[in-house]
C-alpha cells in the first residue's frame, strides 16, 4: 500500500507541468491532446517497473492522482495569470524566470 501511495504521489507531481501546459492552450487542440496523453506511457511504465501492477483497486489511486495533478497545474497557471506574471506554457521555464528575477 505504501508503494501505491508513493507511485500516486509521483504521478501527481509528474502531471502538474502537463496540466500547466494544457491550461494555456486552446481546448481540444493538438497541444491540448498531447498535454493529456504524453504522461500516460510513462505512468504505465512506472506501474510495470514498480511492481504495482494493474489490479482494479490501483486504478482509483493512479487515475485520481493523474486528474488532480492535471487540475493543480491548471490552477497554478491561473494563479500566475492573476498575479500578472509573464507566463508561457512551460512551468519549468516560468519558475526559472521567477527565481532568476528574484535573485537579481
């Protein structure tokens, strides 16, 4: 059970940048579809190599972590827009720019 919770946490964290990207592009566009589907093969590989497997009860945790991570990324970009930040669709670069500006 501890392994499943750890994998769920990893899935959640892995999906935040993709949710950030998804929220900043037009709905149902090619980029929007990519932002949702690119993490899926990595999550499947994580399930296989971690030994969590594909039992029915694991889907509840993994799918929930997936959607909450996507939603959190979307919420994060909305907060940055409200704060009048100069944002792009890349969370990593936006955070880098914010910390770079604060350091100078």
